[in-house]
């Protein structure tokens, strides 16, 4: 399950096989070659003409399919990148050439053509996946978690009433790392009861920093981190594709093992579901994230309770949820990180379907749930901070960032913005954006300055 789908060792043999099959298919069959000891056969020029026309028509068809599915129908929610378009066009050309070779060639050529169809499709799928960075392993593709259940250290006993400290305190100055401080944090999965929301969530992931694994752990800040929504979406995306645990380990190493406890709950229920982080027919996702998850965290882990010590972060749909919930619940979260989020909660199918399914048919409820409207209705926030990141090439959600961040700034929120150059709506943007958001969060959570941040 840990077999890589994006490494050179995986991709190179597949691409080489695809290239070899393509060469075999475009070469004229023996019957098309004039020989001195045989009667004249069909001229090779006719073969090359047939193959060339097929390749051009196939490439055009692939480009048309990419445009229709990705741009017109918006089936994947974001426009295809130039890498996607190029590979789908190449796939169309390869399939067309395989058809010509199979029809005009002999039995052996038909076998090669059939194998070529499979390998060309596999190559395209692997290339598009690598570009998006969504499924780094076979386990991620199959939705099988590789994360073992979390073992809580005996010293972790839950927050007490006396732990209601603020994140602006002097935690780094008060912390003396013990001699047995672990070098890395601990990642594990947990089942969080949906006591109030009854939301059907998959197991959450929890990352404990080295300081939380010691015999006398300090009360630490907390970050709820949310993945996006779509095929294969799960909390594991944050570590498999977003490398969040590696980023946290690197930051903790700079701060004597201090870092926030990061909880990665499932806000979807299923990969392609979208409860939109509101309470409604699709599930009480908002209550799940703002009451059930914090209740489990404070009951089981040594954490600070002050809103200033809590943050929520996410990518794509998770980014939308982050700004949405933080602005609605500043009594829970004092900071948020929105990477490539939408303007607000929205289902595939448009506003009418969103209102019908998510807001019980109430247009007023839908309008009131939009983050810009939430901020306008709330008035000026006293201590809320927001970090916005987006890919420079994200033509669909890129224009959202200035709108929402401007509304946040107008509402008194401490706003920081980041545009990731040469990146679209993908896990490269997510990884860079979340890493930058963590560095921005560090001093806000009372963990000190970040070197190079």
C-alpha cells in the first residue's frame, strides 16, 4: 500500500514502455514495405499518412475532451492544467494510432495495440496524478489508511480549568526540553465520538509534537487541519500529499520540540460528500468541528483552552470551512489558514441545489452562511487573525482570495496573504500554503518566532 505512484522509479519504466509501444505501433507493418524479392506492396507513404492523420485527429479529440470536461462541465471543480491538457491530448493521439494499427495490421500488431491502449491510459493517469499530487501511494488511491491507531502517552491526561492560558504567553521561555525529548512527533489515528453532532466521520489523524510525548508535557496550542473534498479526499491527504507531519517535525526541531497539537478530523464523511461545514440535511458538520472535536481534544490532551491558542486550517473545501468557522466561532478559534478556499459553502450543481440540500430551501440561511456576510454581520473582530494562500495559476479560486481577505481586513481581522508562483489548485499549492500558514501561526500560538519565516 505504500508503493509510490509519483516517484521516478515508478514513472520512468511506465513512460519508457509507453514510448516503446508507440514506436512499434507507428512503424509500418511488413506488408507495407516494398521488398526486392517480393511483389510491390502498399507504399509506406500511405501508412505514414494514415498514422499522421490519426494522431492529429486523436490529439484534437483529446484536447476537446479536456476542454469540455474540465472547462465547460467543470467535472473536476478546477480547470485542467497545461500538463493535464498535454497528456490527455497525447492519450487521444496514442489511442487513435492504436486503432489504426490494430485495424490495418496483423494479429501481432493488434496485440501490441491493445497493450498500448492500457499503457497509454496508465501513463496519462500517472502523469495527471503526479501533477495534482493527490494520490502519492497505492494506499492513498484505494482509500486505505496507512496510519496506525494513536497511542497516547500516559502523561497526556486532558486539559484542566487551570489551562485556560493565552497564546500570547511565554511558553518557549518557560519550557526546558528534557534529556529524553523525542526527535520526531507521533502521528496516529483516533475515533472521535460525535456526541453532539452525530456526524458520521471517518477516523481523525492526530499529530503530537515531541514536547507532548515527554513525562511532563506543557499545555500546548491546537490546530484543526482539514483536507479538501473530491475523489480520494481524506485526512490522510494532509500527510500523504501535503507532507504536514514533515513540516511540523521541522518546525518543532527549531523550537526544542514545541509545536501545536494538530488534529486532522474528517469533515466530509465520504470523499465526494460535502456537508459544507454547516448543520443541515447533509450532516451537522459545523457542530462536529466546533464542539465534538474540541471536546475530545480537551478531554484527552494537555492543551490550552483559550481561543487565542486554537486555530483552524484547510485546503480547498477545508480552506472554505476554516474561514467560515473561524469567523462564525471566534470564541473557539483565534486564527485561521485558508488555502485556495471558495467564496463560501457551495455544492456541485450550483446555488439552487446548495440551498435545497444544505439550507432546507432557505435562501436567507444560505446568504447568511457566506463568510463575507458573516464578517459583515459580526462587525469588527478583536483578536482574530487570518492567513490566505492561493496558487498564481488558479483561475477559478484565485479571484476569491482578494474578495474574502479584503472583507476580513475590513472586519478588523489581522490578514496575511500569499500567492504561490507557478502553481494551480493542487497539492503543491496546498503543501506550500499550509507550511507558510504554520510559520505564520507559530508566534500567534505563543510558540516564538520562526527562523526564515
